[in-house]
């Protein structure tokens, strides 16, 4: 299914405004799909909000290196593990981290505290990634930590807990992370989101339905007129 909005261009504008959209078509919402039984209800626990003041923004989101330094610290990771032990109730869990290093550290601390955990990232050999996913599916591990590999296109309905340890400005990424645990599964009454990122304060509850609007913005077009060359290049003989 698709959650969000889509629009179809009606005509091409000749004033440099690009495509003109006249109608929004709303696809399924988390609230609506939950009420119809296609998704499970969400419980959210937000035990802490990280200090993100001063972090740079790059490409519309937090700059990666600065974000990793801010989140990949023993105190915050210890809180992730202790709160999962307190609230997670042994649920099959996926953790979303800021970097590969961060993800490995989270998995390491879980294992050190007696919780069988694994790690997965895009640089691992495929056979190792498949083994980690199989271990989660078969119950050999309870927690699978990852960095930007399970956000979308991955389906494991057994997962009933998501730990968000990766702050993001992206509303879409926020919903993608939570969406990994929304699918129904036998004896699965709900899913638990443990938010250590501040995302729920940034974006609201996942079942909230945004009031999408069409707003016309002017798209800058490149000047196709050739400008006269003011200075000719020269050849360096050396």
C-alpha cells in the first residue's frame, strides 16, 4: 500500500511555473488503514529527547557526521538498552541508527546486557545480511540494529517494536521507520515505538493525518541566452 499524497499534472504552464497541479489524490493513511484492520495500532514511548542544537542541516536533514557524534555516545545508547528492557517486553525489534558505527555499538551494548542482538548494513556481504534477517525471523536474536538499509522495501510482520535512534527532519523517513512494524501478524495486538530521537515531537503521531495543500511555487529556469565571453582562455606552454 501507499501512504501519502500524489498529484497529476494537468497542464504545462508557460510562465516559468512548471507543471500546474489542480487536484490532490490522497492514498491510504495510517489511521484509516488501522481502522480497517490492515495495520496494527501504535503505542509510543518517548523517554528522552536528544540535544540537537547547533547541528548543521544538509540536503534538508541533519548533517550525518555531526549527527553521529551527537547520538553515538555511551549515555544515550545505555538509555536505549535500558528502556527496551523496561518497556520492550522481549518483542522482536528493529533499531534505526545514524551510522554503521552507531549501529554496531548499539548491537554490542545489547549483547553485553544479555539481549541477543545483531547488526546489518549495506557494506556487509549479502549472505551475512540474510543470516541476520533470518536470525531475527527465527527468534535467534531479539534486536536487529541497522543503518539506512531496512527503512523501506523490507517486510517482516513479526517485528512489533521499533527503536528510533536516528533523528530526522524528513516526515517520510519517520513514517518509513515506524512502518516496518505496522503489518499484522498472528497474536500481534499492537506495535511499540520507543523514540529516542525526538521525531514524535518533530512530526507528531504517525496516525495524524496531515492537511496536504497545493502551493504554487515559481521554478527558476536557466537563462538559455548565451552570454558573451569576456575573457578568452590561453594555453600555458609549460
